[in-house]
C-alpha cells in the first residue's frame, strides 16, 4: 500500500519532468532559430537552371557548375556559415561560364566546420584537364584552408572571399588569392591583417571598392554587414574577373 506521502512526491516528480521538458523545448526552439540559414535569393535560384554553355547538376551533396568547353580550373567552394549553398549559384555559374568549373559543397547544418573534409566528395567529379583550387566565403574559406593543410596533393591554389586562415599556411607552397569588399562589416579586419603573417610569399590581395560581405552570394542582408555602394552584379563581376585572371597567371607559370 502506498504512503500518503507518495502522491505529493509523484506530483512533484511530474512537475519537474514537465518543467524539464519545457526547458528542452525552449532550448530546441532557440537552437533552431540560431541555426536557421540565410536562404538563397531569386537571382541564385535562377542561376541554378541549366543553360547552353554551363551545366548545373547535383551529386553526393555537391552542386556542380561546369563549362561545356575545356576548363582552365576546378574550384571546390565551401559556403559561408549558415548560408545555403545555392546562395552562391550566381558566382559559381559566372565562374563556370569563364572556364572555371565550380563545385559548391553542401555542409551539415550549413556549417563548414562540421565537415572540413567535404572537398573529398568533389574530387571524383573534377576534370583532369584543369588545375584544382579550393576556397570559400567567410567561415568556408577558413575551413577550406584547414582541409588543404593535410591534402596539398590535390590543391594548386587557395581563394579566400572575405576570409582568412586561422593558422600558418605559408609552408604549403600553394598560391593564395584573397578578395574582400571595402564595405565589409562582418570580416574582422584586425584578425584578417594579423593573418597575413600566415600567408605565403605568393599571397595576392584584391579589395573590391564598395563591396560588402554578403554580396559574394545572394542571400539578402547579413547581420553587422555594411551597405554596399556597388551592385551585387558588379561585385560578382569583379570577383570572377579577379579569380579568372589569377588562374590564368597560375596556368601561365606552370603551377
């Protein structure tokens, strides 16, 4: 027979369980809000459509933008943190149209830090006639550099878009290109400047006047970013032109 004290204790236990469940639900909701990605915009969605000169496909979590002509390079691209990979479709398609096959790697929870080795999914897809470069936007660029430190054999160049390495890559003997906008309000310029000591002598930097952080993709306004004084199309055009010219120089030098 149960004691008269058992019922209050049971009720107290139930209240504790209900309270704990409520706290877990609140935490889960808060986490879901925090991890909600920036969605791809209309231009990015339109750039996902296949065309005459560029094919667009998806395989093993890799968005493939490939020229129908012979490529000059293969570019493995890591998206920025909490940004949907499709958001970079305009950039990727524009690069492919200029002979740079681009492979955007989908990341768990849209965070490249959760799959630093994601580039390996793209390796079987690369065209052997082009040099291989890797890079990314913001957090994606940092994690692409981390991948490269242990996989130099498959990489002939690194591209940082509003990004920088968090450790020394100067001894990798791999050319590096860095591009960021003068209106970038997200990039930590102090840390970026300090990171230059991690770069090789071949480091090349390009500042896009009037460009900001978010306009390397198409995902709307990013928190803490500054307003750009050039259009997103202009920023993409300058970015693509800089990357294409840099790759041409690498090919000319026999990298």
